[in-house]
C-alpha cells in the first residue's frame, strides 16, 4: 500500500515495524526501528517529509496507517501473513523475539535519500544518492552493498559491538573499528555509538567525539532509532555536516530518553542537557567498582540481583556482589568482608524495596564514608525513604534510570 497521488517525500525509511511490549514500565505499541524513526522525523520535520516502507500484516498495517495519517507521513507497506514482536521485562533486558521463520521477498526502493535498517523478516535493497544504514544486528551485521544496495553518499551508523562483529576486529578501539567499517561498506561517513561515552564520527574531515547527554529519567527502548532518525534528518535533509548532525542527534536522543516522546522544534530548542564527562582515569581503562546491596533470600530477589549485576557489568563497570563474592554465612563469616567491599568501592547501588535491614545498614555505612549511593526503590513510602533521601542518596523509582544514574556517577568519580 503506497498512495501514488501523495507528493514524493524527501526521506524514505525502510526497516522493521514491530509490536513491542515491556512489562515495567508497562508499554505496548507497534513501532520497530523504521516505524519509530519515521515518527521521529515527522514530529521534527513536519508533514509530507517522510515515507515508511515495511512489511505489515492486517493488524499492524491498520495501526501504522492511522499513525502515518495523523503525522502526515506516507505508508508504503508490503502485506505478509505474520509479523514480528519484541517482549522486554524492562528496557535493558534482552528481548524475547517472535519472528517468522521464512524470509519474504526484499523491499526495493529507488529514491534520493533513504534510511535503511536491517530487518528480521526480509531485506531492503535500496538505491539512493544519500543513504544512512543501521544494520540492526549484534550477531551478524552485513555490509551495506552485500544485497546489491547502492548509494553515492553513504553513512553507516552502528554500535561498537556491531562494528566488531561486522569487521571481526574484536578488542579494537572505536577509531580502528570505524576505519574498517568505512572500508568494508564503501562509506563516506561512519558513526560508532559508544553508549555512555557518546559516539565517534569518522568522515572526510577526520575524527570527532560526540558526547552523550544526561537526562532526569531514561526510557531506553528505541533510543538508538531516535539517534539514527535525527542524524539522517540533519545530514540528508538539512545538509549539515556529519559531526554536527551527530551532535544534534545525541541531544535529541537524550530528550527522547527523558520523556519517551519525540522531540519537536519547540521542545528541542528548550533542551538544556548536560554532557556525560568521564574522568581521565576511566578513559584510561579504570573500571569503577560498584557495590551491589540488596536482599537475596527469595527467587524474586535473586532474579533482580542477577539483572542488576549483569546490566552494570555490560556497561564495563566492576561489581562487588555480596551474594556472588561472599555468599551466605554467619556474622563472623560475612560482615567484615561485606564492609570491606563497601570501603573498596567507588559507588553503591542498593535495592531499597522491602527495607531489608542489611541493605539499609550498607547504605548508611556507604554514606558515612561519603560514598555515592543510588537507591532503586519503587514501592516504599516517602516517609520510609526520608533518611536515605535526606542523607544524599540518589533515589530512583525506575529501574533503567537507576542503572544509568549509577553508570553516570561511576564514570565521573
């Protein structure tokens, strides 16, 4: 479905438009990378600017058609029987993916400016003057031209794990990765996303570092899509340099994370975000130690301890976990080892729900030693949180936000 009477959009976006569900915070929508990028471009650039090309079934087509009509974008859908869905426990969890086993015939697009995302249920062969390519595959990202796609001016945007998988350069630095990605893809520009360290941009003018920006809260699902959308809008439509486009995209991503809403010219211009500033010792391979305080006596408690530890480790932090590093035992067996772990740490992450006595003591011990403490606490009253809040703890009712505030604090101490 694509209305030939509609004026030719300036930007064509092709990729996945998938069902997304998250348990906490509760979320159920149809977006996917291409769907979200289309909405982001339409919200900032206005009606008539962008077209969405994707596979849909009857249900997702109805939802996307209504959204595109409301936003003033064009839907060009290829009808298939099944669609893909992503289910998350939380925004940092590895999603459970339900995707059809068969691959559909590729979507083929000829246009001036195209944003191409990798897809699960098929492929997109694009021919453009300008193209932005996000492979969307941590395990097996393919080079842009492998399926016959062409572009006179190509920018590849991917994270460092995807770059390492694409090039085979495990353990390489971001600049070496960017050079290799540019050579493999025949690209003029490569942007390597580095999470809390921002991004590295390699183009014909050289290499630039772009900071990430701090937000009050963090909605993670789809944040990478926002970066690609705003980079594409600024570079392909507004004609800005890749470095400036990446800077503006990083700011837009921070605003999206803070609100889970799409930046518009009005609210974007009011944005006053602070950049993440890692310490010199972090940039020279120091990995801050996080003490993980929380109860571990029930299955639910153990599950959360495992989630926190895995997420902190995934960001390159070191973690001292009493459950993993000390274990159960008598007071004589465990207390001094736990307290030494606090004394040796740079920052403490505490699970406050349940007001576990040991955890509360660990928080107080850390604050008495002026060690920063982030307390993740959803269900306790303000009265029960008073002492922690009043002693300078950073209180977070959202899990992903708590992890990111821990990360930002850890790399800045």
